[in-house]
């Protein structure tokens, strides 16, 4: 008996050492985007690797050391993410599971209805409606599965030979992005009866090409990301309105755009898996900034999912710099690497007039462009005068020599 107690005491000591080393190794890195001298707008707040980063590590005792109880639930290969009332819903394609975290409440669980007829095969994306119903796009089952606010399985939605790669929902419709047929299928949110499809007709502006991501702007706009680097904007009736982007690494280009999300201010967030960053664009598709690029501890690793919220800001404020005031929280999913969910805060430094700084920068740019224009015009005029000087002026006619 004494030998067992001594052995457990040794294990407890070792475990405490490991926990201490883990705690020191997980110290949050302070990182802002954009880089100086620009004023910071986004700060990395924390990472989530598994449920221990949500509920915390339990204190080690002689009783539970060496036991398998309360084993943390890992995130192996997360993809899609959604947030509602402080709760994160993450689709894990390898575990065939929806993991449910609430960081402020420090709770972690899995989808209770993931069994029997509601068993998931390869959940890839998900969405929640205003009543708390959960819709999961499952490419393994080739269906979208609906679960109640209590997590209980309710029904399936989908067409034969469909490949649901993304799903979104608003007050009227359920939107299912069919990657196999390159269309968006609309269903009545309440009756789940099919209403219409769009995305495979007309010219390039209205035709999808290997669609990957789906986002709603809250104003009736439907945005689709495509494998060829394009973002296509439709209205809810399926009319193509605008197109932006192409394949590449430039300011107006995407390598492999995936998830699309919007905040309440209308800012669009696009996760680019190949560029390994998230880009922020305004309603005119103008690039505002990006974050998460490789090379830092706060970087993303093949990002796929993105979610934005302005709820629970006081909780997340504790992870921000003291003089950086949060306005929104961004959750970005990495498919690989240790950090599966990067938590970032969009905000501003306290006491700094960002509008005044922006106007000053714009005025500096205007003056610089004006100076460049004048300098260019002066050079062109000088070149004209030089060219005119080299030309032969007309000579008076000369008579025969005497």
C-alpha cells in the first residue's frame, strides 16, 4: 500500500512539473496587425488546442493522477466554425464530430445528437439560425443534418448526388452550397422545402467554379468563394451582382479562398487557405488589411473556418493589451499545427483618434501623388523641350556662290 502511495506521489510530482512547463510554454504572444508604423487594429488574444484551453487544467491530486477521467477532447482537423451567444460550434472532419466550446462559461462538450440516424461522417461546415437550430454540412453523407437547440437530431436536407461544402442561414432561407454541381440551393427555413437554385447560368459573373465558401452579409447579399480565386456576389433571388478577385498573391487576388464571414459593420472576412491568412475587405471589395500570415507564433496554418462576434467582449478583453479596446472577436480555424483555433480581437488603442490619423495619412498620400504628378509632368515637358532642341530648324535658301 505504501509503495502505491509513494508511486502516485512521484507521478503527481512529475505531472505538476509537466503542467508548470506547459503553462510557461503556452504564454500568450503579444502581436498586432498591421505592423508598425501603422496603428494596430487586430491583436492575437489566445489559442485553443483542445478543451483544456477552454475549461482549464484540473488540479493534480494523489487520487486522480494516472487515471483517464476528464481526458481532454482534442481538435484533430477542424474545418468550419460558427458562434452564437458565446458558444463555438466546430466541425471536426477526422473525428466526425461537432465540438462545442464556451470559453466565457468554461464548458466543453460534443454534439449529443451525433448518433444513430444523426451520426455524422465528414462534417465540414455548419451554421446556426436565430432560434438556435444547428445545420451541419456533411460531405460524407452528402446531406445537411439539422439538430435542435438541445443538440437532438431532427432531420436531413439535401438533393441526390449533392456535395454540401458550406451552409448558411438567415431569417428566411437555408443556403446550401453544392460543390459537386456548382450551385447554391435555397430552402425555406421553416418548412425546408426547396425554393430555387442559382450559380450555374450566365456568364462568368454568374457562374460558380468549384465553389468553396459561402457567406451572408445580413442585407440579402450572398457571397461565394471559388477555387479560381473569385468572390461572386448574388442577391437572394440568385441575380449575379458583382465579381471580384482572381487566382494569385496580389492585393486583389486569392490563392484558395474558403470561408466568408461578415460583422455587423459590413466588413467581410475571407480565410485564404493557401496564403494562410484572413483578409478584411469593405463593401466595395477594397482590401483593408490581413492577419495571420506565416512566420509568427500567432500565425494560421491552412485556415478554413472563420467566425466573428461582438458578444462577451468583457471576457476577451482580459487577453488584450491594457490600452487596446476590443470591438469584435474573430475566431480563425487552422486545419494543421498545434493551435487549432486562433482567437483575435479587432479594436483600437485607447485615446487614439484613428480617423484623424487616417485622414492625415490620406492627405500625405494625396500630396505625395500630387508631387509625383507634377514631377512627372515636369520631366515630360523637359523631354519635349530637349527633343525640340535636337531637331533641325528650317534654314534660309542659299544662292549659288559668287
